[in-house]
């Protein structure tokens, strides 16, 4: 079974609109962390935002926010006021449990911002 | 402040050859992880090094090996290259984020096996 599922292979969004990228996860651990990364065509993975499983508040970082719904096991990324430079691949990733150091990744969503 | 640096940026090798990729972690980071990202897919964890030891390994064959040096830099070695080893290889160094680790990535090495 997929641990991280990103159901949107690609999205087109008009500049300045908000966009939501979906991510659902599967784990039996109580302690875990969820990450969102942006990967432009250059290849570098750029860290955007992090949500710990015990964090009571949804994470926010500038124009990025994470809509964390623990019971539904979803961790959607919301980008407000999208910009042309937001065009990239976006990956959701999870680190499970304690003593586990690997990130498990989804297949990604390609976001294209239209002017 | 230099981030994670990887070298070389691009590499072309012939099937059956051996390759070494290099990574310098961000200043202050002592842990290095390696990931393989095939075209159109998410990254796959290869292994992580901490205190010069392999701390955790993903589902990769023994052809993939690594090393971490006292200055925390790391190498990824792949022997007997296969066409399927063609991918972007990403190095990440770790930092503490609350009770969890966060990861800073380099720009990767694009390996093409012909």
C-alpha cells in the first residue's frame, strides 16, 4: 500500500489565485512528521513546511500553510496568492516514528501557474 | 552560508562501470542521507550516515555503498552500473525541527548510464 498518496499529477492555476495540493498518508505510528518540498526544474528539493503529528496548530510559513486533518490522514498544502515562480513539482513526504530516519515520498504534483 | 553541495552535477557512465558521487552537508549538520529519484517519480531513500556509520538503509542492493568522513562529508558509490541506475541522486543533511529532523537538500547529481 502507498504510504503517501498525491492524487493530482498536474494542476493549472491562474496567477494570484490560491491553490490546494492534496496529500494523504498511511501510518500506524503515533509520532510522525509531514513535509512539503518544492522541486523546480533545476532539481533541488526546497523545504517549504513541516507538520508534526502532535502539533495542535496547522503549520504556516509565509504564503504556505498546511491543512492538517489527522483523523482523515491528510496534509494538504495551501499556497495563497500564487506567483509565476511557484511553477514546479511539489512533493509530500513523511518520516515515521522514532528511530526511523528516512523520508517516504509521494509521486508529486506538477503545478503550473498561468499568467 | 553554503547549503548542501553535491558534485559532479552531471555524469555519464557506461553500463558495468563504477561511479562515486560526493556531498558536503550544510554547516552545522552532521547527518547525511542519500536518495535516488528516477524520472517522473518521488525520491527513494538509499541510506543515511551518522558518525561515520551507516545508520539506516533503504531497499537498495549492495552495489550501493557509502562513506562518511570526519568532516561529515559523504560519498555514494555505485558498482556494476545498470541502465536502471540512471536517475537524479540527491543528498540531504539533517537538522532538528522540534522533536523531528528536517532535511536540507542539494541540487543533485544527474547520472546517466548508457
